[in-house]
């Protein structure tokens, strides 16, 4: 996957998109599972399936994709 290039959203199922939204919002697997009324193992399975569909291996790339699909942006923390 090339960073900054999101796949066609139609590639992902509605539930996969929902998991991505939760990931972009910063929810943990457990919190995502509670909100979606599924097990944390199922959340992990969705994320593994998404990684395979979009061709990425890293959780960081997956997070960047989730944020881009949600219309947000990722900013680096500033040093104080």
C-alpha cells in the first residue's frame, strides 16, 4: 500500500468500515468490540482481513488509512 492513497471504500464491507472508524477514533479492540457487540477476536479478524484487502502489513499503515477514510488527519505531537 502506498501511504496517502486510500483504496476504493467499496472494497471494504460495512462492518470493516465501522471497525476502521473506531480505529481512527482511537478506540481499543475491546472498546470497539463493546460498541459493535462483537468479541475482540472478531475485531482482530476484521483488521487482519482489511490489511489483506488493502495490501498492508503494519498497524501504523492501517491507522493512517483509517484516519484518511474518516476524513481526519494525523498530526505529530509538538515538543514543549
